[in-house]
C-alpha cells in the first residue's frame, strides 16, 4: 500500500528512508535507520519486527541482501511482505512477496533500494530511481524527497494519497549534536502529503539547518548597527556590554538557535529578523549598537 526509497549518501554519513502511501501515518510504521549502520523500509503487510531485527543484523556487518534473505526466510507471512534494505556499504536489496497486491515490485543499486505495491505501474519505481540517481547535487534529505515527489508525479499509490514520511540519520547530526536523528518528519493524513512534506522540510531546514561558514557575516559596522536597530524595534534592546545577548535571546524565541555563531550572523537569521521587525530606518554608520567599529 506504499512506495518508498531507502538510501545511503555517497560518503556514508547519511542513511534515510522516504515513503508515501494511501494509508494513515505510513511514516510511523515503514522506516527504520541507524547512523553509519543502515536503513530499511517494511511495507505491504508490515512486519514491525523487521525494524529492530534488521538493524541488529546491519549492526553486525551483514550485507543488505543477506539481511533481506534472513528476515523473510524466518517469516511465515513473507509472501505478503515488502522490504527494502541499505547497509553501511554496498548495494541495496529489496524483496516483494508474490502475494503483494499489484502492481508491486522494486529495484536496487549501489546505496539504494526502491519498492512499492498497489501502484499504478512500474513507472513509479522507475521515476523514483531516476530522480534519486539524478539528484546527487542536492542535500541528502532533499534528494530523498525529490525521488518521492517523482514517484508521486508518476502516479504513486493507485488508490490515492494520504500520508508521507522522511527519516534521515547522521552521527551527531541531531539537535545541538546530542543525537543522530537529522530529520524525522511525517504527514499522517493530508490530501497532498508529499507536497506538505516538502513544506515541512523547508521549515525544518530554516530552523535546524547549520549555517554555511562561507556566507556568515561579521557582526560589526553597518551589519551590527542594523541588527541592533531591528532588535530594538522588536523590544530586544542591545546592551553594549553584552552585544550578542539580545540577538541570541531573540533567535532562541524564534527557534533559530541552531544557526547562531558567536561574533557573526547567518544571512538566514538576518533575513528572518528583517521580516519580523517593523520597518526601521537604516542607522548611520557611526551608530553601532553592538559596540563594533565601522
């Protein structure tokens, strides 16, 4: 009742699963992943035990094809199951039981496996594959989502749309570096879940994306003056003795704390600040609320 892609980044740092279905909250059932270990999707007649069992096998270095073989061999209902697995290295593997509702099938290659059942036809998996292989320039979560969107545009689940999910793991990639879950987003019940998942990923990237060091601006001169004026207009006056305190306080209230860098400002944060503040005239160069020289 689902189509999905399980994949690994070229450098092995990221593993992820993206899924869509005409089924309530497919993202709560289908995906499992562990940083630098692997990822899997269990679907059709879902077997939730595949998730911990599969990750345990992957953790011991078992190849994706052998994980699939081991899981389905021990399952008396394997003919009704569908499974995709990617390990820390090597090609992915996929299984479609002969009793899965048509159209059902999958494809796999180096670092990826795509599969689906109750689809409009094999063109859905072809589209997922082509978008994945052609999206190497995209950030890993966006690449997964682009592949899912391609499958959705190709017809997806022949019964319609209802839910979608995206799970990405990276060692230390979670909030404030305290966990490995980089992205975990779900659309549980929506008329256009893949598009909505894209909206959520964009918000997630805004709030939790890490700043690009090449674009950071020094909090000095005119930049500091503008930031101080904008913060003052929002009720966060800058104390010259603690010039970043007001910025960090405001950014925390806006859930932008992952984008803060001492002594500098992410242009994403500055743009958000400009949109949030009422219009204020640009301060004169000599007016520097953050106490820096022009």
